[in-house]
C-alpha cells in the first residue's frame, strides 16, 4: 500500500524516511529514525513494533541486515510485511514478504562512503516506481537529505506510485541537535494525512519548514545598518506591531533574524517579506 525510501545522508550526519501511500496518515505508521542509530520504514501489513524493535537492535550495534533478519525471524506474519532499514554506518537492507500484494519489491545501495539507502514499495503500478526513486536519489546528491528524500518520493509518484491512488505522504529527518532550540534530533517531521496530491503538498511544507525552522546561511544574511533598522521599525508599525522585534516573533521568523532588539542581520527572504514580497 506504500512506497518509501530510508536513507543516511552522504555526509553521514542525518538519517531519514520519506513515504507516500493511498492510506490515511501514512506518516503516523511507517517511519521511525534516531540520530546516530538509523532509520526504518515498516509497511504493507505493517508491524508497528518493528519501528522500536528495529531501532533498539541498531542501537545495540546490529547492522541493518542483522536487525532486519531478527525482526523477520521473530514475526509469524513476516510474509505480509515489507521493511527498509539503514544503520548508523549507512548500510541498508530491505525485505518484501512473499504475500505482499503486487507489484512489490525493493532495492538497496550505497551513496558515497557514508551514505546508503533502501527503497521499497507494494501495490505499486510496477517496478518502474522503485527504479525512478533510485535514479532520483542518485542524481540529487547536492541537496539536503529532506530535499533528496522528497526528490525520490516525487519521482516515484510521477512514475505511477501506489496503483490504488494517492492520499498521504510524510518525511522524517533526524540529526544530532537539529530539533527546535537544539533540544532533540528531529530536523524535519512533516505529514500530509489526507490530500488529493499529497507529495506536492509535502513539498510545499518542506519549503515552509526551511523558512521557519532552519537558520540562515551567511550568504543569506543582510547587514542591518541604521537606515535599514529605521525602515524595519516603520514597516513593522505599518503591520500593527510596536516594534520590528515584535513582528519577528509574531511571524515566527526568529531563526532568520539575528537576536536582540537591534539585530545585526536579517535574512534576505525575510526582508523581502516585510517589504511586501512573496513568501
């Protein structure tokens, strides 16, 4: 009922899962990941315990293949399951039970010295879905992990995806200290639970996640001199705020404006927004 990709980034710092399906809220069931440990997707007649048991096996030092073998061996319903796993070193493994509905299958590979991926799907229009996902993954090495996962998911969707249609999609990416305020490892956790075009909607959410929850790069930062600060305060008052800092807080742009009442810099995209540009 699902197609997914589980992967470790080529730089070895991030792990993630992207999934789409004709199944309500598929992101609540399929993906799990922990920074420094690995990532897993459990699907078809999904055994949700696989997520926590699989990560526990990986955390204990098992490779992706060993962890997968343990999960399958201990499950009487194994022939109805489909699983993809990537471990802390980027090793990948995938399993498709003999009773999964056609077309069903998967593939694994390495991505550079540190990255790796497992791609799998069931009830697909055909093997071209997995093939398109793998090609997109290989061709997108310059992107962030979330965008690379999304590129693979988009390619699978365009190649036919779930033969029953579209409904939900999700992406989960973890990296040490990447969570909001640096208090956990969740860099991206986005779900489209019920939508006529879920993968496209997921792409929109990834854009928003980057805007609101990732820090500006030095190249994106514009120095705030006296003239610009006066302009920013005036524009904020035009939006009904007492100060520019209040406007930043009300719009949740803290990650893209330097701290302090008089910030040293503002992200160019945020500057365009307050000046009336498009988000």
